[in-house]
C-alpha cells in the first residue's frame, strides 16, 4: 500500500481499499480525491464526512449499460 494511503487513518484506508478492490479504474478518482481533501482540510474535518458518503458512493450503474466502465 502506498505511503500516502497509510497516512490516511483506519477509516479512510478501509474506504480506499473498497474503492480500489472492485472496478479499480472507475474508483481511482474517488480515492485520489478523498486523499486530496484530506491534504486540503485535514483528517479532523474529513473523518466526520465519511459516514454520510456511503461505502462507495455511486458506481458505474449511474452511467447506463451503454457506457464503458474501464
């Protein structure tokens, strides 16, 4: 696991692992954005927002069946 992911904390590591476990290409932007938010606003502000987002947010089904996933 990359060093910047290790700095994210347990809750964020679990969320990042979920992002990249299935359909990694699709979820990579979400994981990277979450790490950027951590860098911009700090863990103290990011942590309370995590439960509200759900485990993965919206997946590829939001685009319809004719859109490429990866």
